[in-house]
C-alpha cells in the first residue's frame, strides 16, 4: 500500500504524538497508508520543518502543521489520490 499521508515529526514532541494518534486512526479507518519521517534525520528536513512540527502532507502536498484536524484529514483522503 502506498502511503498517501506523510507525517513529519521529532522525538519528544507532544504535538507529534497527538498528530500521530489522529493520523493513524483516520488512516486505519479509511484503509490508507501513512509514513512517519523524523525531521531530525536530515539537515534539509530540519531547515524546512523545524519550527512547524508536526507537519502533515497528503498526496505530497502540505496539509496541516502543529495540529491535525481529523475532519479535514478525512475530507482530504476522501478525494482521489493525485
């Protein structure tokens, strides 16, 4: 299964833990995949996202940062991938 959702997080981030819970629940409900990427795994990711984690992408496009709105995520995943 190809992940439609990418969740950029970092260790020790309480907002990241909350976002992971929402993303995981929604993806499981809808049969969608997600991947989690640690922003501290590369200097490029740190520069791009360090002040905004967690960051959520859907189909490669930025969707949310700091908090994940469950209804918005469900609506985004209801649209065809692309």
